[in-house]
C-alpha cells in the first residue's frame, strides 16, 4: 500500500462524524485506554459526541485535529488538543490526547505527518509546548513520541473525578 498524501485541519461541523468514528474506534478498542477508562470517568459514545460538540462551540478551549487522505478525502487520523496556560512557559501550551490513525495504515508515516502539521499549526498560533501522556507499556506509542522528540517527564498522570449529573 502506498503512503497516503495527507491534508490536516481542525474538525468542523461537516467533519464531526468522521472525528467521532475515528476517536470512538480508538477509545473503545485501545487496550491501554480501556485499562484506565474507569478512572477517567468514561461516559461512552454519548460523552464523546458531547465533547465534539463542545469543541465546535468553544474553539478557544481546543480542537480535534483531523488528517484526510488527499486522494479521496477519507479521514485517516485524529487527535484531541486542549489548551492550557503554562506558568513555566508564560503562555499557551497544548495537551495532546487520543492520537489515532486508521488501523490498516499504521506504520506508514501518517501519524508523524499529522503531528508535524499540528506542531506547525500550533506554533503559528503562539503555542509553545505540547504535553501528552503515554503508558510506558505501550512500546509502539512510546517509540512514536520519541521519534518526534517528545521528552519523558518521569511523572505519573493522575485524575480526580468531580462527580455530577451530566
């Protein structure tokens, strides 16, 4: 199979369904996410759909970055980016989550191209760092991030659920 030429852009209303399909495929099939979904308070597909609506309604909080195959406009990759203000950087940083590439094209450079385009896009908007989390047991993902020059922080990510009716 030939490496697809990709085009990346933030999710829009007309690409929300594609984002939902890619991200739900990742969230509900990835063993590393499934191990921790209770701690995250995973609300299932309905919660994912609400999140996508919120990204469209509140773009100042973040975005869903989508990669499409240029030849047929099929969505082939997605990730979630949320903004934060860093006291260490004195400006905006991005939190990267839920990075996924369609399974049949893993290892073909799509993820690297997608994140390279994302870095350029964020840099042009004044974002000075990307933070992410990766289980060390997820060797494939860990190597991916290392190839992109992410550095380990030797921290553990922890979560506290603030329960309320959604």
